[in-house]
């Protein structure tokens, strides 16, 4: 493991410990859970889940704790080791039901077709060199009627963040025209997406979008400022379901079903 990779992993894990990030993951899970009910009824048992680009695996480890079988895919070996150690400490039965793959999404081309009921792809697509190829691979390994949960950086949410959090009107004006963002942990910049961009990527592959939500509409500004965490989670969850509010979120959350 090279020093830059270790530093990137350290920064990601530190970022995931921030109050707004903790709230984000809890809200994303609550937004996803109603969509899983149909899958659970169809399967009658634990779901097969792939977390593609798992980072700290906050959502997928919660699903694993609920008894589902989870494959964690992460190109950073350092991050993957951290997730495995955490699972051993925190999950009932340790890593039972978990698989760990130190690979990229594109490396799954040799994976068994139609293996997974759910693919989680949270804050990953922004960093892919070829998002279409990655989505084609995900489509192949996802079962018919399976779900993909996508969380990605909202293009116009960056302008809201610059204006409200950074209090910088100039940066907000620049953000309105930007196609990329600085990741904050080195390497190349990430790509910003609109909802329509993701729809154009998914729909030709045979996906129907069943859920659209905003994330981090308020938590970046209120977390740690005396607001109760559960109140913030409720606020984010309710506001994230409203079309008129979700576009101000720093992140967008789409749940799509493979036809």
C-alpha cells in the first residue's frame, strides 16, 4: 500500500465520521428500505447484495446486520481492511455473510450473471472513468427485477453549499457552471451529475427509476449546531421526498429497478 493510498483512506474514514455523513447514511438507508420490501417478499430469505465501491460501507454493514448476504467491492485495499476489522468488532457473528473483493467494478465482468438482488453504488459513479461500462457490468450481475441504489454528487447542490456553508457568492456562481468538483482527498476531480444525466445512463440499460430523493439538504448546515440528530434525520427524510426541495441537496439518491 503506497503512502498516497493510505492517506486517501484515512481522509475518507475521517470524513465518514462527521455528523452530516452519519446522518446521510441513516437517511439513505431509510429511503431505500421501502423498496426492499418487494425483494424480500420475492426472495423469502436474505438478499444477495453488492456494495460497489463501498468506502466505509455504512449502509451495507447495517443491511448485513439485518441478516442479508453482502459482497463488499472496494479498489482500496486499505479501506477494505478497515471495513473488515469493523465488521469483526461490531456485527453479530463478525464477518459471517460478508465477502470482500479488492477490485474495481469493471473487474466483475467475470462474475456470475444475475447474482445480486441489490447493488449499492453510493458516491462511486462520480469517480468512474467509464460510467457506462461500469453500469453495463452492474446490469449483468443484477437479477431481473433487482434494484440499484445510486447516490451521487448533485451538480446544483454544490452552488447551494458554497453559498450557505462557505458564504461565498463568487464560489457559488462558479459552481453553477462547474462540471466537476474537488474530492478533498487528492487525485482527479469527481464529476457532477444532474438527475437527467443519470436517467439517460440507466434507462437504455433497462432500468425504471422508482424512487428519487435528496440527501444533505440541511445536515451540513445544522449538524453540530445544537440540533438533535434524530430531528435532523426526520427533517432530511421528509424534505428529501419532496420534489421542490430535493434539488438543493448536496447529493441525490435514485432507486431504480431492472426491468
